[in-house]
């Protein structure tokens, strides 16, 4: 989960810079208009382009996504993962038309992609959509994970990055895993210990720090049992979505049909159960169940996700069929760690985007971190 946080606005690009960036991908593009779009931690523009030699009515709408300035924003990996998914799955993602990883005079990295339809709902809206809408979202997310977990992944666990020995200067990514690097953890157990330590380290700096010692003891106990049992059966890395939530979906609001899945910069190489459990918890809205009008819908979401996963990958569904309390707890810890980024209901901007600013109090946001104890 990477929600909006309070920070200084990113500097805008002028039209000459945007046109130069576009022409680094296609020299024949001519910029007609550019509108900033609020989208996560990177600078994103909705642009209209035509051809320098084309007819006036031959305009095309695209999106330009660029570095936030202080780092690469995960853009090189994001673009390459999108190309892999576009070529090798049925997951609804935008087509990447070209990437510039480095440039001496332009704000690189950046890439250009096609638009896809749908509405973006606030992250916290997951607790308030009707059951039938949430069930449809969950079923389609489950199908997406069944598809995703069948894609060839890097051979080590951890955060998926790009191979910086193969820079792109305007070209489309290859759409193969050869352009991706794993996180460098050769065993699932090593990654999991490091992940728990990182997340609980963040938790010690949160407003919930009084719980950290108990959470650490609980996790250590289960990690020890996990290792004694040899970890998960056949622990080979798969691509894991990781950054689950409404904020990274485009949906048809009245039905829950998922029309697009955006922002893959936080993709991990993990096991199927880890990715599935995070999704099942975060899409259930269980962390909002402290509010009087929000129910814990974990069973609804898990059942629908399993149905979607089974429909897309019947031979792999056993890997995600049983709940794993350790992974569910880690998903809850993530919510606690990012608590200041949650926005109370009724304080969102129009058009579905989330407003800036944190939640002023636990009672007001109603965050619940209950997880299964078995």
C-alpha cells in the first residue's frame, strides 16, 4: 500500500519539456495539450498528440509518467513489468509505447503509455462498496493473480527491479523477464525474515509502537514453526502484485468490473500464498471494521478471489487455498505503518481521487487489525 502523503508538490514540466520527452519516444509526435494527473508518487500527464505530418483530426490521447525528481520512482521496472503483463497475460494494463531510462537533458526516467477506461476509487472505499460490487472486484483480482503467478519470474525473492545494464532510450520494453532482476534473496525463508524485520522496524516508528513487541514475538514464533516445516511447499518465486488496493485499480463503479490495473513498481518476487493473502486482507476492508457501518468481509473476498483464481489457474489454486495467518498479520501491519496516509470518509476530492493528508485519530478512521489466530 502506497497512499497519498503530505509532501511538497512536484515541480511541473513546461510544454517544451513534455514535447521533447514525447519525441524521444516517437519523433513524429507533436504535443497539442498536457494536463497534470494526480497519480501516486510520480509526475503523470494526460497528453494529446498528433503527427507532424498527419491530418488535424488525427489526435491521440496518451499518458506520460516521469520521475518524481528525488529518485527514479520505480519507473524503469514499472514499464518493463507492464510490457511483460501486456504480452503474456490477460491482465488489463496499459500498453507501454516507449521508455527512456536515462537522458542528459530531460527528466528521466519516463515512459509513455496508452489510456484505459475506468474510474479510480479511493483506497478506503473498499469498506463501503456494496457486496455485489466487492465480490466482482475480488473475483477478478483473484483471476488476475492466477494469471500473474503463472508468468516466469526472476529466480530470487524480493523487490523486482530492472536490469540497468540494458537501458532503453525510447524503445518499448521487450516483454520478457530478461529485463527484470529479483531481489537477491535465494531462499523464501531469508526473504521472509528480512521482510518481517523491515515491517516491524517501520511499526516501531508508528503510533502503534506499543504493540510492536507482541507482534514481533508472535511473528518470531510462527517463523520458527514455518522453518521447521520447511516453508511453503515448492517455494519458487512468482511475480507478486504486492501493492493491492482500489487506488491501483480502474473499475466500472456500478458493477465492480476491473478495467485496468496500474502502478506495478512495487512488484515482488514472492510465493503465491503471500501475494494472495495480502490481497485478500486489503480488499476485504477488514482494517476499517472498527467503523460502525463497515463489516469484516474477509470471507466474502476470499471466496470470490479463490473462485477467480481457480477459474484462471485451476492447477495452482492449492497453493493459495488455505489462509496463512502470518501473511495476513503482515498485511495488517502494513496498514498500521501507513496509517497516517488513510483519509477519513467524506474527505476525498471529486472524481474518486484521494485527498492529501492523514487520519486525525484511530477512532475516527476506525482501523481494525484483527487477524486469524490459527
